C-alpha cells in the first residue's frame, strides 16, 4: 500500500473541478435572463399593437353606427320620452295640464294674443310670450293674472315693440301651491 500515489489522483480531481462548465457559468445565466426578458418584451409589444388595432376597429364601428342613426327619429323619441315623463309626473301629482291651460285661457284678455307657451311641470312654471297693442293692456293682463290667485308669482321678463308697433312681452308665472 505504500506504492499508492495519492498525489496524482488528487491532481486529477482538482483539474476536473477547475474545468469551467459553460452551462453553469454566470454568462450563460445572464444570456438566458436576457433572452427571456427580450422575448417577454416583444410579445407584450406585439399584443399591444393587436389591442390598438382592435381599439381602432371598435372606434370605426362605433362611428359607422352613429352616422347610421337617423337624427330625426332620435329627436322624435326624445320628444316622446319627455312628454311621457311629463304625463307621468302630472298624473302622479294630480296636476291636470288641460285644466291649467283652460284657467289660463280664461285669464287672458281679449286684446292679448299668445305667441308661445311653455309649461315646466316640475317647477310649476309657465313661460309665455304675448302680443298686445299697448302697454296699458300689458298692465291690465298682469293685474288680471295677479288677482286670480292661481299664480304665486307673475313677472314680466322683457318687453319690446315689433315691426308693426305691437307690444311683445314675456311673462313668467309660478303656479300657486295647492
């Protein structure tokens, strides 16, 4: 046993340990990490471009649909919806618009003519534009509306003369609470 040369086997083990393994080196691990991150970046960039194309397709489709909508029909639907809400509100509050209009018609003087009439059912506000021959008729009309007790507030928002010399005035009337 004295002839065993332990020194050579020890040197061979050292050589094997010192021999670098490329697949276990830091360079290989760094390259693998770089490849994974690069692949992830390019995959996400490609997915983002697909999403942008899809977004543009949706925007274009929406625009085509909007241009296909007939605005006249939409206006009619909105008008119908507004009228339906007004009717529902008046029915719920037992507020009869035809009776309000009939009372107002009785209070309008024979010398006064209505150009326009608006009724805000939520606020109970009547706005109207009327025409008469003189400012005295305007004053008489306001006095007549005030004395009726049907309105809590009667105001003239503007007056002017038209081309024919007639007095045009705007009235705002607040219905009295029942």
